[in-house]
């Protein structure tokens, strides 16, 4: 009687090994940041820089905790995030459809092209006084300046994405007698998605940077206001605490957009 063949054992990594591997990856990715923080802590204490203007990181961390404990950090962060996300979201809603339209229909591109060239070469912060004069120093002007600044990276990347779709794919899709709607759905959008998301990620960074600058003029809340107020009152550790918070928010926002990009472009990883 033939012996029954035993199935080959599949060696799965032990939970401890997986945990150690993940820990090593985190440590490797964090090495540069930890090195920077170590230099930041050591340079003022060793007299390499004036600690009055660049306090050690530990003092900044203490100041950050104090701002968080008394609620100032949360209030200003919520104010900034509300403005930034509103302007950014409106920019996505406006720029993506408009970019698809301009990129696909040549008459629309010829009509709007000269106007877009004029405005896209005008820096958002250069128009800040105009937004303040027309819309006041309240929330509307700040959301509008973020909207204006975020539109351009999304719009230009979307136009480029549509215009650079592989012509072979388009010929193949037309040979299958796909309707224009199906062509857009099955070919244009999937092929353009990675470049569109590149523009969206760029706009995410712009939404934070432009807003912080705008909040330094006439605002009564927000991280830009916090940094500017701390600098004016010579509360240097609090100033750096606000700057660090802005950086952390920017990194976190980018990671969220990266995760969304992976979700909506998962078909690229599924290809053989």
C-alpha cells in the first residue's frame, strides 16, 4: 500500500520574528529624524548655536506639552485644520473635473489656456492683500487663498495626466467601440489616477504652508497665528513648538493621501 505523502510544512515567520523585523524597519526609517533631534539637543548645550534663538529640543518639547495642556495647541490646530481642509477639499472638487475637461477637449483648452497661464504664474501669497481687501480678514479670505493655491498643482497634473495617456490604449479602446463615457471610466481615469494623486499630494503640502503664512496676517487663531504671536512675544520655545506641530501635521496629511492613492491605484500592484 502506497504511503500517503505528507504535505510539506510551510514555514511561517514566528510572531516574535515579525515583530522584531517591523521594529528594525521603524528604527531604520527613524534614524535620520532621531539624528536631527540629537543634533538639535546637543548644539545649543555645547555652545555651537545661541540657545536664546535655538533652545534645545527638550525645552521645545516641554513648551509643546504646556501648550497642549492648557488647550492653546488644540484650539489653534483645529482652527488651522478646518481652514486648510476646507480649501483643499474645494480645490479637489473644482480642479479635478476641470483638469479632465481641459485635458480631453481641445476647444476648452484653447479657450481657457491663456487665462490659466496668467493666473498660475501669480503667486498665491502675492494675492493675499487682494483676498483680504475683497473678502475681509475672516475665515472666507483664508479659505479662499488656500483654495487658490491648491487648485494649480491639482489642475496642471490632471491636465498632464489626461494628455499623456498611452495612445495605444486609446486606439484599443476605440476599436472596441466603447462609448465616450466608458472610455473615460475604463481607460482615461485609471491611467490618469497616479499623476492626479501626485498633484493632490502637492496641494496637500501647499494647503498647510500657504495657510500658515496667511494666518500670520490678521488672524486671531491658528498655528500661523501661534507661531507669529510667540515670536512677537519672544517666547522662542513656544514658537518652535508651533513649527514642529505644523511639520507633524504636514507629514501626517501626506501619509493619509499616500494611503488613499494606494487604495485607488491598487490595480497597478495587481498587474503581473
